[in-house]
C-alpha cells in the first residue's frame, strides 16, 4: 500500500495552523487506536459484523478529522466489510492498521 500516513499540511490547516494542538490530537489518536485495536481484532475473529462496522466507522471518522490518509482508507475498507458482512482480506487490513500505528508513533516522536 502506498498511501501516505498523514496529510500533515492539510491537518495543520484544518486546526488553524497550530502544530502543538495537532501533535496533542495525534497522541490522543494513538491512545484511541491502542484502546480500540483489541476490540477490532475480536470483532474480526468472532465475525461480529455489527461491532466491526461500528468500530471501523468511528475510527474512520477520527482518522479523517486528522487527515490520517492511510488509516481513513483502511478503516473505510473494514467498515465496508462489516456492512456487507464479509471478511475477505480483513486480517490483512488489520495487520496494516497495526503496522501503521507503529509508524504513527514514530512520526509523532519526530515532530
């Protein structure tokens, strides 16, 4: 996947050009992802399509608000899988989310 992790300039513009506030919100997003990831994994494992749809929808919105391009795409795909009750590729998408969280942590550390 070649999607950029974040549209930093777009996120900064959205937040009134306040880099400290963006850094704070990105830190909060990491906390939210860490909290929701086990539930997302469980929803996939248990084929709980409603939970998958709900969790992915919320994370997609939070990601979009911060211009987290890759997460927005991944959660949109997972949301759709919950909606149509099909898990083709869900484990791979979940794996990409986990990998991207590590990348986001590193990105925030380097801000």
